[in-house]
C-alpha cells in the first residue's frame, strides 16, 4: 500500500474507527476487515473470512438483496452472535463495496432498561393514585412533579392538569408563609397543620397536612405534602358512637307515620316550575313500591324528597332506614346492611342488618356511588332475589324492602367513572328523579330565605322582622355551590350575629358572598377610602386589607377560624396577615 500521507491517514482511520468496516467486491466476497469487524467474528479465523461471501457469515435477506441488486442501503438491522448491529452498504466506483456496521447492543439494552423504568414509574404512580392520602410533590422551582387522584378529589382538580404546572399558577392564593408545602420548601422544616375548607361543590373537609423538604443525599430537590382527609373518620366515629348508644337504649316501639322521618311533600318549599316538575314526578313514584334513584348536587335536598316519597307511599307506616354509604368502610357497611352472626369476626354478635330491620319498609342508600363495586354486586343480588344472607351465615332470609338510592352525580357520569355498576343502575333506576341545583331555580330563593329566617329565629328564640332589600339582592345574586344547605347556613349564621338588630342587613352576610359575582368589590360596609395619589397603590391596598380583616374579626368576636372563613382565606394565612399588618387581637 502506498505510504503517502493520505494513505497513512486512511490506514489509521481504518484501524481506529469505532465502527466495524468490511470491504467486499460487488458480489459480496470479503476483501478486508478492520479490527472492530474482526471482533464480531472472534470465533472464525481471519484467513477463513477473506474471499468468503459476507452473507455466509451474516444472515440477512436485506443484505442479500443489497448485493444481488448492487444497491446502496442504510440502517440494515443485523445480528452477529449476541451483537445487534445497524449497517450501511455503499458500492464504490472501483468495483468494491463498503459494509459499515455500528454496534447498538448497548443502546438496545439501555432502551430496554429505560422502558422497564418507565413501567416501574407508572406502577408507582398507580399505587400512589390508589392510596387514601392526597400527595403533592414540588421541585425547587415550585413546579408540581406529582399530584395524585385523592388530592384531586379533595380539591376538585384534575391531576393531569396540575402535574407539570407551577404551583403558584394552580394555587394562586397560596402564600409562602402560610402554605405548608411552600413553607417546608422555604424553611426546610417538617410541618403538620390541621385545616377545614370547602371544595368548589360546597362540601366541607377537615384535613391534616404533613409537609417536609425532600433530599437526594445532601441536596434538597423539592418538598412533599401528604394530606389526610379526616371527614370520613369523623363520620365513622359518630356512627360508631350512635350504634353504641343505640345498643344501650331500651327498645322503643316504632311510632307510625314517623319511622325515623321528619319530612313530607308539604315541607318542601318551592315556587319554580322546574322544582314543581320534580315534586310531581316524586309524588307519582310514591304510589308504587318500585326502586328509585334520586340524583343531584350536594345540598339540593335529596333526602328530604326521599323521606317525602316514603311518607306518601303505601309503606308509610312501615320502617324507614337511611344509611350514608360514604360514611363507613365497605366491610362495616356490608355488615350493617346484611347483618352478622356470632363468630364472623372478633366481637361479632348475632345482629340483624338494615334490610331485615326495614322489612316491609324503605331503605335509603345515600351516596351509593361511594359504595365499592364488589359490595354493589352483593346489593344487586339482594334486590333481584329479595333475599339476604348475614355475614358468616349459610342461611338466606327473604326480605321485602323498597330501595331508594341517592348520589351527587348523574347516572351516566357514575357509570362512566366506574362509581356505579350499570346492571345495578337498571335495578335501582326504575324511576330516576333529578333534583335541580338552586342556581337553576332562582325563583325558589326568596321563599327559602323567608322560610329559613322563620325556622332559625324560632330555634334561636329571637325576633326578626325580615331582611333588607340590599341583603336580599346579594343573596339572590349568589351562585350557591352548596345549594339549599349553604343558603340555610348563611341565614343561620346571619341570625347568630344579630344582637339588638331585628332586620338582616349585608353586614351580617359572609364577605365572600358580598364579593361574589361583582365586577368590583362592594365596600359599602367598610369605611370608604378616598382615592389619592399621595400614597402608592400597594400602601392603599394594604390599608384596605387591614380594615377588611379588622371588620371580619369584630363580626366574629375575634374568632380566627370564623373570620378566616368569612374572608375566604385559610386560618394560617389570616394569622400571617394579622402579624404582618400588626392588627391587635382582643375581645
């Protein structure tokens, strides 16, 4: 070989290239191999390779086709022993061809390992999505790295819409001093907070938030918050206490026409045609013993309608029992519905379930979409066969019970979200009744205001003449995410704040209510601040914020939690603002 500089350079490249290179003639017979290519054929002597067809050692239909047609080809997938290769073939002008092979074995292994890691991450995500605690993780830049399904349910947010977003873009009112997660990120301390808040649907939640910084070795990489919902535990505790009290009380004969109910259709206050249609449908459904499904948002009065149906039905003198399916765990709910026999589990005794106790009457299954699908299957069988079997027993008992179920989502949503079995819906929804939200029947608000004023004035033993037009207009314009229940709480709260007054004014309404839906805040109840440019905008806003907080504190007798609720902020945020604005706390 000519030892000119260019020839020497080509020889060096041939020997030191990372790719395996084979030079062949046009027919594919091997003329020469470089060091890397010889390594692919380690078990075959180099002398045996020279002059042999490359396709005798590398089995590939694409490679055979390439040499048969003398056609350049790229990215041919080859296997030599345990090596996975990608090859390019180029035919030269001197009746030779170059086969350049890149070893991608390690790349394939890395790709496989990466896919396995992705599967593992998806598995971890799925596990964290199915636990009962809400979890949120942010990085050092306050970007949401993880946000699970439970926390999305509590805060009524879609987890996929939160992940990847900046925390302050999603939670615009979060404050680095009062928000536990941001506080832990900033101070690198572990914190525990207890809070009560209302979701967008008006449902009250009591939660414990544990937050702490996250480290990888000695490096801080973000912060983690774990939110535990205590609402169900409180309900469960209350249920167990009631059961314990019921066991200690002597049996009392059931009073006819009451049977644990308080309401009839005469107790339902309405004026709207939409509500009239709902009531008329419920009255018609009362005449039979068919099962009924009542659905509507939280606080619309579904149980009131269910009790009215029972008291209008042929079963009105028979027992009526109501059970909230979301209040207790599934195994306890099953024993409460179907009963137990002695020895089924530790402490179990012979006890009839609600189906036996309600024989001949009606059972209300409230929030049935919170019942597990496995228990729904057992309920379906009990409804179909009209027979139940106590836990731990092998004997069936016949029962005659009308089942009325309620839920806070539409049947279509419940079935689509796998909250309700479709076959159970067909059994329960012989008649379906939709209770419209209060915002869809605003004609009822005036009547309900008067009704709740009379009701709670009597309960509080105070004289109330009525409500001012301004306060009434404020109530009429509110959107009521908590529906009728929220309106009643607003009226009850206003009456509790009245001392010598005998008319409800806007002064006694929650601040969030007065600001809702207005283009600008209505500060008529606050000393007017005259616009001036002698001070900066932040200074004037701070002065107004101070007046709002002081007024909220005065109206709630300096009760921090109530004042925070009136202002629409968290208790921790209010405490921070009180310190920041040097507001004196006194009664």
